[in-house]
C-alpha cells in the first residue's frame, strides 16, 4: 500500500499542510428577524466550519453461515451461563441508587440528596 501524504518542509520554502481542508459554504438563513440573517452570515464567514469530514469505515458484514472469527472463544461467552466471560463483560453495570445519591450529594444545595442519603444509609 502506497501512501502519498504531503509533509510540511522546513523554513521559508515549506508548504502549509493545514490549509488544505475543505470548508462548508456560508448560507444565508431567510425568515429571521431584521439584521439577524446578515449577522449569522458574518459569523459563518468569520469562523468557517470544516466540510467533508470523513466517516469511519463500517465493519465488515459477516454472513450467518460463515466460519467464526473468534475460534478460541466459547460459544457461551457474554451470556449468563456456560464458559467464558459472563454477561457483565457485554452489558455495562449501572450504578446502584446509593451510589447515584452519594454522587448527587456533592452538588445538591437543596438538601434533597442529603435527606435521601440519610434514609438509604440507615
């Protein structure tokens, strides 16, 4: 695989590589209150947004009857039964109510979180 990538040189003769990014065109938005359409247009010109952002590649689709891509992994991997890592390896564990109230206690000024914390901590 050959990669043709432009690299910036050294000194006054170098070429900037950060200016080769495409930009979204500025668009006038009609129907706004008086003066706001022009203001929006000026903002778009002052801070242009990058255009043509590449999308990540989609994973390869595997047919149902295709051979496994994980031959050393048990068929029960990710389930609540059998060999291999259990269900917790696939489904993230949600925090319990006590942990959530304890975290809310740090930023709650109303006293509600403190009340719940004291009730749960009995």
